[in-house]
């Protein structure tokens, strides 16, 4: 897709928003000791030979803060759901009682909490790298446009806009990381 210099900032903003959405989805998957159906996002169940998202073959709920209940729409799916959760290797054990699959979320140890914080920081660093890479592409595009005849002072203003946009998203990443870290470390 060809972008002109005026469409650069909106296009970059859209890319940054995608990066933030990805970070948010990754942070939701990192469990903080509280049960959340979002922890099971991305799990695919073998539904008559087709890998199908868990949420499309069962009702997911949290009867309390430590339990996730999964009620399949077809009882025959209990085993497949159980297998899919085991295969996802989330460090949680599903329990099948013939009606529901229940997952009890264990209380996190201090050591496990610190490992999860490291994982959160790693996800944040990946987001920052993506933001820097996008910034680099935008800056190169501006430099190329200036070289091809775009006014230099206007190019400098565009570069300043890119910098300010990047800083805004960097701050957003930081605030998301601080909130998630606080969530994990709260006992």
C-alpha cells in the first residue's frame, strides 16, 4: 500500500494501535492468580476434525476468583476440551466431572510471581521493539520524501510528530506493564 507523507502519521498511529492491542492480548494471557476466561483464549479444540476456538464449543465462566468453569454444548466434547487444555501447557489442570470441566487456579508463589513479572517485562520489551521499528520506517520514509523534494522544515515537523507519537505509545506500554506487574504482585 502506497502512503503519501500526509497519511504517514495516521498510518503509523494505526500500526501502533495494533501493537498495543497485541500487547494487551498477550498480557491478558499471563495469569495473575485470578481466574479469567481470557486465559484460555487461543486454545483450539478438535471439533469433528476441525480446530475450533474453545469459546465456540462451550460456555466459559468464572463462578469465583479461583475457578474457571467450562460447560460444553455437547457432552461428548468434555474429553476433547480436557485434552486441548492439557496440550496448551498452561500449567493448569482441568477436572472433568461429567457435566463441566473446571479449572482451579492455584495461588501463585513469590518465585512464580517474579517469573511472571519477567514475562510481562519481556512482552513489554517486544512491544517497544515493534514501536521502535515502526518509528524507524516512518523516519526513513520522511528522509526519502525530503530527498525527493518535500520541504525540509516540513520534514522536520513530521519527524517531531513521529517522535511525539512514539513517546505517547511508549508511555502507554509502561503504564500497562506497571498495572500488570502490580496485579501479579498483589497477593
